[in-house]
C-alpha cells in the first residue's frame, strides 16, 4: 500500500506520456506483414527493412513448427521453454492490437534466446547419436551461412559513414559556411561531429515527431530552405538522405551544385548519405575569370611548362582577385615574364 501511495501522484504524468506515445510512435500498427518481418529480422538480418520474396514466412513457419514440436510429449523443461518463448511474443501482439504498437524484433530478444534453446532441445531428442550429430552439423552450418551472408552485405569497405562525411566537410569548409542537414536522423550526430558551429536541421514545415529528437531541439536548431538560400555565404553544404528527410531546394539562378559525395553507414542503415556542395553564381563566375586570367598570363610569359603556376592556387576561396597576377608573375623566371 505504501508503494502504491508513493506512485499515485505520478499517475497523471504516466498517463500524459502514454498518450503522447500513442499519438506519435515510431513503430507501425500490427499487420499481417509484421509477423514474417519480425521473424526474418530476428534470425537472419536485423537490418532488413522490406521483404517481398516470402522468406519471412518461411522463418515464421519454422518458429511455429519448433514451438509446436516442443509441446509434443513435453516434460517440465519443455513447458518452461515454450512459455518463455511464446508469452513475450503473444503479449506484444496483444498490447499492439489493443493499445500501443510494440510488435518489433528488439522486444523479442529474450524470446529469441529460448527459441534457439528450443531448437537445441529438439535436436537433443533425436534417438541415435549419429542423428544428433547430423542435425547439429546442419544447424551450425546454417547459422554460419547466415552470418557469412550478413557480413558480405556490409558496405563499410567503401563508406566510412557519417564520420567520414563530417571529416570531408571539416577539411573543405570555409569560415561561416553553413551546413544544412535534411534528416533529423543525421542531424544530432553531424552536429556533434562538427562541434555545432553553423550546423542546422532543415525545417520541413511540419511538426517534428517526438521520437525524431524534438525534445532536445530548440528553434535555433532549424533553418528553412528560404533562409539557407538567402544566407550571405558563398558556399553551402547540404547533407541529404536519411529517414524523414526534407528536400532542400535552392534557387538555381543563385546556387549551383559543384560536387557531391556519397557515404554509407555500416549495415546499410537508412540508405546513402550524400554531401552536396553548393556555390553561388558569383563564385562560379569568379573561378572562371581567375582561370582565364591565369592562362593569359602564362601564355604571355612565353616560358616552359615547368614555370607555370598551378591553377589550384587561384581557387576562389584561396586568393583575392588582385593578388593572382602578382603571384603568378613572381614565380616565373626573371626576364621571361612580360605583362
């Protein structure tokens, strides 16, 4: 009674949180497709998000066969395994049907342990020793094949993920150049990797769901596409991709795509992450003008190719316009450079 009295004042808070979760929850409602998807992600690929080839139903049927065989001529230990595997799944289905959807593989981790123990128990029921060894070898080979297929599907060898994308931005980003992240899934990690300076989340115009980080974000964390297009910087970095990503549309008469680089998180989480570099039209014209002026200076100099100055020195973010001719003239052999 004392414990119940202590929790009683918090019942209103619990009710409010429960209602908030019901209105905006990241798990979808329980449907017919939820069962095969949960079975497949639980035993084969935890990162699989879509199934269309019927493999999920095969694994769901295998689970049903194991549980059914477990209650055939059971002993007390068999009953314990059956209840430990079936009760969490059944309760999750009941809660999802009547209240909040929680039918998701991560909530079946304990049930998965007892399902695997049930498979071992059924293998141990085989009458002869050779049959037991054969079943054990088949199970071990199947699980090793699943692990091999899972590891082969990783894309980490050519990716680096979000950290590599942040390192690219840090290496090439200039002072006061904004970074616009389109997805709330990537915003907080990118904000951390960049130190928070000039990194904002693109405002989609819709309220941000609670499970996407709304509780820890403030109005200063958001920027609209119109605000990004009107910024005073000559270059903008846009991080595209990710779950619930908004589209960052910049006016073409002012902004031009200069480059884009794609990265992949390990396990293929939420697809590709693309870093797009936008520059202003003025910056693009300035680059062309500087390259044209450099070529003219080198042609007038009449010197061999080894005297020519690398064109990379005249990147629009590296040197002012008036210093380019003087620097080029100073690196040519005296007496050979004619203005």
